[in-house]
C-alpha cells in the first residue's frame, strides 16, 4: 500500500515561462500555458478606433466654402481632443507677403 502513494492534491513541478525563456530559446508558447477555454482577444479593424482630426491651415484661411468645414474640424478637435496635428501651416508673414 505504501508503494501506491496518492497524487491527489499534489502539484506538478512546472517551470515558469520566464525560466523557460532563460534556459532555451522558445519560439511559441508551450501548450500547457495556453487556455483553450478562454476566448481569444480580437482586435477589430482600424475603423473602430477614433480618428484624430487633422487641421489643414491652408483650407482654414481660404475664402472658399471649404473653410467652414475646416473651421468645424478645428472646433471639434479643440473641444473633444484638446489638440490636433496640422498640415499646410503658413505663418502670418508668409501669407501676407
């Protein structure tokens, strides 16, 4: 009877992932560390992520009707984001010379 020790409640000695990486170069996660009962994390396409508005200063100072659209973009960028990247920046000196 003593030869048949019960393994119920005991733990297997399993190296941590950090130990595995130190000792050998592994290229994939060992199967014992993968939890198939959990859903994988899915990252959807970029359309779900908010787009940071970009302000075109050339459109902003133009007299065309597009300026009002760009002004709305500027308002949205300042109100909702607090910052914005800009393109076609023209300094005052360059614009009036």
